[in-house]
């Protein structure tokens, strides 16, 4: 069969999805049955399914088959944008009712000509001595205090990840990541032309022996992990696991890209406190302040700083002067510190609500976190639940979004608790609990 013919088959299935003939959560026939029904070779059927997977229209679950994606109607690219859905358990940007007034007070006067003139000037990847000093104090945590001369800045946390990965992992290189990881690292790796290697995890986080195995089988240039309040699982590494992991990576000579974006919710210091020459700390203001007012931070070892600065410049990821000016005020006058305190308290309240309303379900949670991980009852599939919840104006994130290896996701969803109001949080969790207590087939049949 020619290339155009197998694409025509993929287009036909895509059309069935678009017009609703095939709905999110519907299972496609096994590839062998599909090949037999269409009188095509099994290899051709495999190409059709691979094309549907590439388009984000289907998802494969190991041992369970191929299903129409819960995100199929809006497409793979659109899944990365907030959708204005009524109860949003998908995006995790905590916004408190009082925070806008606090931020406005801090930024008062920034519109005056003298202040604005300075803020509108061209900025660099290392900012000014003043912003570096303020940022170093802001990032200090649990006995870890970076030197101000170490800091490199970007526009946001994602840019910091991209710049750090680009600096230490060459094109064609391999970077180890948690088997369930921050989804945007996958897009970053694809754009940079590097391969992600999933690292096995347990209740303590990444297993040191998994790092050793991956490095032995094919050299790792770095590993990217989230030691504090991991996304999506919410776990924080124990002291023993930290020591064991650092012992392994230092022996192998593999740098750690340490994403500390949720670290403000905990008192644990970054791994860099124990291994400053091994770890590159990545952070931002987006969770602490607001997604529309952010600045990215990179704290590398001195030997890697020049390379990371070059990566920031070449990627076009230098922060604006206005972002520097706003962030300096927010950090210097204690506004960020106050927001951190308020959001820590808010996260605990929300986790308590979730624990009460989801009691009896298989939930993995950290009381300090703004998200939780829920393994679904055997009678529900994650993609079907996501699709059914969306029809009730509730947005969830399926486990496939976080899986470093396609087709190797557990039957679970992540709930981000920060977005809904408290009334929405209560209503949304009660609705989900009712859905999970019903059988999937019975529930879908009523729609």
C-alpha cells in the first residue's frame, strides 16, 4: 500500500472522530482485526495506528488497547492551553483572592517615568547586581544560599528548563527523566533533538539503580528530576534517597537538572545544598506570584554558567527589563514571601477538602501540594473518565500526559487543586466521586 493510501485510512478514522462517530474513550479494534477487516497487511494497520497516535487522536494503553483520546476534539497542540472550562483541575496556577491587591501595592509607582524608563531598557541573561542579590536571597531555602554571581535569568520556568537542557545535553544526546514527569520536558526534548530516557521510580522518587542502568546501556548527558513535590505524583525525596542518588550521579559524572518550581510549598532545600557542583537548580515566579507575572531562574555550578548564558541568548529566552523590575520589587518588599505563606496554607486546606471527598479511593497526595494523583478503579479507564468529566465541564489530566514513554501510563489521573474556587472544588470533587462510584459502562450509557 502506498503512503497516500495508508494516510487515507488514517484520515477516514480522523473524520469519524471529528464528526462524533467515534467518541473520546471508544476503543479501536486490535490492529490485527483492523487489518483483516480492511484487507490490508498488519504492517499497514500498524502505520495507520501510529499516524493516529502521532496526531494525538488516539492513545495506547499497554495491555488494554488503543482508545480515542479525550483530547482528540481539540487536538494535541490545543491541549496545552487553558480552555475556560468551568471547573479546572488541569492547570495548576494558584491564584488567591487577595493576591492581586498585594501585587498592585508592590508595583505601585512602576509606571512613573523614571522607574518605567529603567524597566523598558534592554536586559541581559544575568540581569543587574541588584536583581541578582535580591533573587539570591529569595531563592535561599533550608540552609541553601546560592551566590548571587551564579544566577542566570529567563522569561519563565519553561525557558529555564529549555536553556539548561540545551546547555548540557547535545543534539542527539540522552537525558534521563522520571517515568512520570512534567509534560513540557517532552516538547522541549523534541525541539532540541534529544532523547528522553524514562527512569524507574518508587515511593521515594527516581531509583538510583535505574540511573545506573540507563547510563550503562547508553550514556546519559544529564537527568531532569523534581525532588520536592514532584509533578504529577506529589512526593518529596527523603534524605536517604537524596544521598543515594547523589552518590550515584557524582560517580557517573552526570549533572542533575533540578526543577524546584514547587519547592516554595516545602522547607526542603534543593539537592544543590548537598551537591552544588552537580546540580543545576531551576525555578520561577509563576506559581508563587501569577502566570502573567513571572521570571525564570537558573542556578548552575560556576563551570556551567557560561554555557547556560549562551543557551539563553541563542534561544531568545532573555527576560524583559519590565519583568526584572516587577520581580525585583515583589521579592525585595516581602510580597513574594507573603504570597508563599498564604499559598502554603491554601494548599493544605484544599488537600483536606480533597482527602475528605475522595476518601476510599486510591489517592496519592502530599498535604503540602497543590495536586494529587489518583489511580482509578478497575472499571474506569483514564481517557474515558477525562472525556466523561469534560462533558460535565470538569477538566482533568490523564496519566498519558505525564508518561515519558508513550503507551506506558498507569490507569490514573492528576487533579490540580489550585484553580477552582472553594465552591467549585467541593462541587467538582463530589461529581468525580459520584462518577467513580458508578460503573464506566453504566455511566456512559446514561449520556
